[in-house]
C-alpha cells in the first residue's frame, strides 16, 4: 500500500480524505525508453530542449514518485517561451506495447510578456494496455506573461496515472489551465500554485469523467502572496458505475496579499447509485481585506430534466450524454482547437456508452 497526495492542512480522519491509500500499485523500478512522442509548433519563439533541472517540489504526490522522476525520467523536456503573440505547441505522448511506461519531467518557462498555448496530451492506443505514467510539470510565469496550458488525459481505465504540477506566477502574470481528466484506473493529481506577484492570476478549469472502478484524487492548492492576486478553481465531473472521486481544494491567503481573491467550485454528477464523491474545500487566511468563496455539490441526474429531454425523442443513455456534455461545454470553451474539442467530445460519448 502507498499513501499519496496529502492535504496541506489535515482534517478529521472521519472524512477519509487527508490522503489517498492505494493497494496493489507497483511503482516500476526499471524504466525503459519512451519514444512515441510527437511535438508540433516548435519555433524560434517557442523552444524545446532536453536539458532540465531536478525537481524540488513544495508538495507533490509523495517522495517515492518525485524521486522516480528525478532519477529515472525517460522524457525530460524544457519549453522556453519568448513569443509576444499567442503561438501554440502540442506535445503528444501515445502509449503502446513498446512504450507503456512514461516518466516525464516537463519545465515551462514563460519569459517577460510572453504568450503561448501549450497542449500536453496522454493517450493509450488500445483499451487493454496496462500503461504507467508518472510526471511532473513545473511552470514559471515571469512578469506580464500570459500562458494557456491544456492537459488532456485520454488514457484507458486499466492504466496508472500520476501527475504533480507546480506553478510560480510573478507580477501581472496569468496562467490558465484547462484539464481534461478521463483516464486511469487510478488518476492522482497534485496541483500547487504560488501566486507571488502583484495582480497575478491563475485560472484552473477541470473536467473529469469516471466509469467502472476508476478512482480520481484531485488535490489543488493555491497560495496567494501578491497584492490583488487572484485564483479561480472550477471543476465539473461525472461518475458512473462504481467510480470514486476525492476533490481537495485549498486556497491560502498569505500575509501581504491584500485585496486578493480566491474562488473554488466543484460539482459532481452521479450517474449511478454506486458512484461516490467526496469533496473538501478549504479557505485559509492570514491577511485582512481579502475575498474567498467556495462551494461543492454532488447529486444524481435531475429526473425532471431527464424526462424533459427524453420527451423530445432521446433514450435515457442519449439524454444523460447530453446533460454531461452540457456541464462540460463551458469549460471546453477554453480550448480553441476545434479538432481537439471534437476528439474530447467523441471520447465523452464512448465512455458514457
């Protein structure tokens, strides 16, 4: 058994959410090569290199997984952004029988006033592949930079998926995340943002979709230090069969962040009687003159809404797909690529069949 993804402040053990304990999960000791990677959008203003520093994460998923990345990563990627226009780069990892284990260390540096969209996609080539992914993504957003990061997890329900994300935002920097989290028998995410700069802004938009016996554990932590800094966390999810989800959202107003704002909202649609959702939103405060809001909700599909859609000629399965897509569409609007949005929409339909 391994214990991962601890909350920054522990709560009552009765909530069963301070960390996640996983049984029968083997962390590979021998990491082979991973060659099935495709990169598009490289240019003089968005450079990709293979030299990268080791990680010293404040939180992360746990010592064992962090050490694996530092010592045995089989993909080390450094993205440096100098573009003053919103250029796009896509990095796609495809798992197959010859590339089934990925340990990646990705660093994104957005220089002063730089703009870009970085898409990172993980995908299995077949539904029976038992792949393994452990990754770290670190983002440094320098003064007045504006970066969009789209993370797409389309791995299957037999895979193991672990990712730790750490962000530093300087003055007037803006980092937007759009996270699509569908794959993994276990999909465990730790996301930490350190808003050190005045008027820095971090928006995190996430959708997750679980089926069969999938387990999602999402631990989002935002520490606001700069005056007038702002973090917004919006998470929408749906669970069917016996899938489970833990959401842990912590917004921490540190000394010196006067007039900062923090909002977090998480909503889960339960598509079966056996699906389970646990949420823990937390607001911590060491400063005056700040604004913090949080909300969570979980519930079954509304019978009235379902009946209304079915009365228009849709069967129950089709009606539920429409309701899930309606919940997700607002977040998917943050993705400009029509091709990628269509791929995600098709994946939603397949996973709800």
